[in-house]
């Protein structure tokens, strides 16, 4: 593989990982909100 191809693959992987991280973080925050709401509703 040429250096350019490897560089492109690494950049694409980085973008995908960043997007996955954003989605994962959002999911965790949504779960926490939901958990807090359920907990407060029970009190």
C-alpha cells in the first residue's frame, strides 16, 4: 500500500471513531437523563 492510501485509511478511521464516540456519549447522556427521570418519578 502506498503512504497516501494508508494516510487516507487512518483519517477515515479517525472520523469514524470520533463519530462513534459522539454517538456513544450522547447515548450515555440520554440513558442518564432517563434514569434520573425514572428515579425522580419514583420518589
